[in-house]
C-alpha cells in the first residue's frame, strides 16, 4: 500500500466503514509510515475540533425571536393539508 | 487509532409530531422547530458565511417545510428532509450575494492534488487549548470560509451535524461516492489550513 492509496481510504477509515482486511492493511501502513500517521491523526483532530467548537451557535435571544417569527408566518400561511385542496378548487372553479 | 462515529438519534415521537403538524397543529410544528432550529442555523451560517442570511434561511426553511409538509413522504427522516430545504435556501442566498460566481453543489473543483498534504507536522496534544474560545472560533470560521461551498456543505452535514454519508447524499441530491470524495477533500484541506495554528511548536521552528 502506498501513501496515496492510504489517503484515498482515509475517509472510510475514519468513519469505520470498511471491511476488516482493508482496515488491517491500512493499520499496517500506519505502523511504519509516520507521515500518514500524522495526517490521519491531525485529520481526526480537525473533525473533532470543528464538531466540539460550538461555532455558529444560535444565541438564546435570537433563537426565541426567530421562533416567534416562524410561528407567526406559519399561522398566516395555508396550513399544511389545506393547501392542496385550496389550490385544486381554485383551478376547477 | 480510533474512528469517528456520528450520533444522531431520532426521537420515537417525531412522526406523531409530523402528523399533527400536517393536520395543522402549529404547536406540534413549533416543537419540531425547537428541535432543529440550532442545526438549521449552523448549517445556514456555514454555507452562507453571513449572519443575516443565516437568520433568513432559518425562517424561510421552516416556513417552506410547514407549507410543504404534505409532500413529505416520510421515506426519510424529517430532519434530512428539512436539511435539504435549508441547504437549498442557503445556496440561493449565497448565489444572490455572489452572483459573479456560480455556486453549485455539483462543482468538482480541480483534481485530487488540491487536497494532497503539503505539510506534515504533528499537532500539539490539545491544540484547541492554545487559543481562547473567541480566538479559536475566529480561526475555525476563517478556515472553513476558505473552502468551496460544495466542500463546506458536505463537511458541515457529515462531520458537524453528524448525518450519515447516505443521509448527506440524500439531503444534497448527490451520489454516495460524490459525498465521500468531497468529504475527503474538505477534511484534508481544513487540516492543511489549520496546520499553521495547531502544529506542535515545542520542538519545531516556533513560527506563528
């Protein structure tokens, strides 16, 4: 297995979506290839940092303002199951 | 080396909320809004990179979902269906803001080479602790902003929101191999760009 082969499989490896034999081959490569080990490890850290970052959290005040606006808009809009019936009758009239 | 497993649990009563909302029960729909507004906002802001646009996307996506609930066939999770609507709204906003550039999820940028690791350096054991919360958010925001929209959309759905590869493909109307290819490149490009902030400086050159 070359480093390029390893990189192609990196996403499936990190997501644990591969058969046992391919996994064993990748882990064998990681045993002796320091570069791939570092790339694999830092890619995993990248994912974890973004996942845990709370980047773009929705602040509570904005959240409640948005929710109020959404509910008001929905109330003023044709309700989910009434909509097709109205359209249909409008067409047939 | 451990693997990363996303966790998204679907509450058992979700379908009954959907059914009640379909019948016009606004409070049931409000409950669905409460469950997913944070996720939709995060996705919208990742795609549009603009706070006002993200706020509009949240409102428009939920309104559209409400108006089109009758078309939700319940073959996928409600959340996946909602994400599909939100992504489309967000991309529309992005196109409006950047009309000079075509923004498409189909774009397949350059070759594999754009994602080949150029710099291989170990990172500090807890790189996020090198910076304050505010600094870290700025670094992460700036870094992901540099990715093409099609890459950051796949990354946020798969790695931040924890959708499965299949759900991400479904929400974005892409094939599974296309999702995997974009995801790999997004992950590698982010890693490369974060190197300069997170690499281990104790035994290195100490440059910022």
